[in-house]
């Protein structure tokens, strides 16, 4: 965005100014989409019987919407702690490769390890996309300051959004509450399709959509794990066979 | 032990910490640790992404087919129809998430107010 990247690195002032640029970067279409998704999440959590502090707490400590939706799903289904943790962990494996991709870009020669570990908590789809788009315009040793601006702003704003929706939801007509609740599945239906890296991701998504309700009836309590492993495994097998045929190896 | 298992104020928070925070940040810390050692193109990551995508897709489908609360009283056909309309709008608008959300919500709301 900004061609003028000659800011004096290292000085206190430029750290603050790049932090603030990170803050401003959040007020954009991806940021707005994320807010609408958290509006939906708040509706979902409220319907699931969570309290306002619990929902705000979850948003701050988990900070990964798919994981939060899976966690709520496991709570609704009455899953045990182990089963819930396992389902959430499976749904969040993608965070590791995302952080793997981001860390080398964010690290400067003098960046301390603990800073990278602390900042990794903010990695989720939106902040990751914003950072990967913008980092090339940020001086290398100010990228941690810039990403701190993005991360803290997204987390704090959305914790506020969740709390606000929670308070307002009581006075809303039932149709509007239903529409809020519907935001979460629609947000993921579209963003999941768009974030797929390869064709196999689309296959996994379609198979997962079809098998979720089936396993919900067949294997209540283990429906998410079963659908994830079977539909995901089938998509991977499809990927392998296509690869073999396509490249002739 | 489920989320509702203990009737104390701290149990839900401990549940969220263990099943939520620990189950997500472990992957993030592992990502920092692995740093640049892993290629984003490696085949194991395709497998991992397939499982993660299918799992989230299953959650989405269950939220649409078996909703709780305010959506539970609406008809299944309306919810599935609204979701399909939203997804079609998303594809037709060259992957604008906001367009998909707007169309799906419009169809749902019109349906809810007309059918009740």
C-alpha cells in the first residue's frame, strides 16, 4: 500500500507509527467480514447457553473461529472434555502451517523468540491474510510491531463485538436472532471454499458437508471426528489418485 | 466430563482453556518452533488440510440441518435453500463473501417473515 517505507527502524517512534498502521489495516473489507462472523458467533454461543463472560473469554483465548464453532458444537452435543479437545485440535491443525509460513516473514535479525511465540496467538485466517498481503511494504524489523497492531486490534474489537451482540440479542425479534445465528454457517460456507489451496480442499468440503448430518444421526458424540477423518481421508485419497494419473508417476 | 458436568463457576473456563486454548495454541507454538523447516507444499499438509476442511464443513452442515435455538423452528428447506442461494451468489460475484452473506440472510429473513 504505502511506498514510503524509509521510516527509521529501531526508534521508539517508528515502532508506534507502524503499530498504528497495523491497527488501521484492520478497518478494511476482511476486517468487516470478520466482525460479521463474530456477530454470528455471539448469537451461536448465546443459543448454546454460554454466558457473556464465557463467550468473551473464549474469543480471547482461542481466537480461531472454526475452533470456537467446533468447541460450541461439542458443548451442545454434550461431548466429554477429551472428545471436545480432540475435535478442536483436529480443526486447528491448519494453524501450524499458517504460522510456519508467517514466522520467517515476520522475523528480523534481532527479533526475540518469545515475541514470535506471543504473536503467534493472533494467527487466524483474517490476520494472516492481512499480514501476508502487507508485510512486503513493512520494514523487516518493524513487522512485529505492525503485526501486534493487527492482532491486538482484531482480538479486542471482536471481543467487544461479541459482548455487544450478547447484550443486544435479548431485545431482538426472533427472526433477527435466527438470522444472526445463520451468519456463522454462511460465513464458513463461503470463506472455507475460498481458502482451499487445492482441488482436494473443495472435495473435502463437499464430502464433509454431506457426511456431517449423516454421522450426526449414526454416531452422535463422535460425529465431527468421524466426518472429519472419513470425508477428509477420502478427499486425500482422491487427491493422490488424481496426482498419480495426472503426472504419470 | 462434559461442559455441563460440574456446577461450579470455574469449570466452564477450565473446559474452554483445555479444549479451546490448549488445543489451538499448541499448533501455533509448534508452527513457530518448526519455523521454515516445513514446506507449505508438502503432501502431509494436503492430508492435514483435507481433514481440517472436512471437519469444519461437517460443523457447518450440522448447524444448518440440526440448528438449536431461534433457527430450530424454521423449515429445513428454507435453511438449505438460503444457504444454497448465498453460496451461488458468492460464486457468481467472484467470491465476494459479503455478497454471499447478504443474499443468504435476505432469503432467510424473507422466508421467516412470510412463512413465520
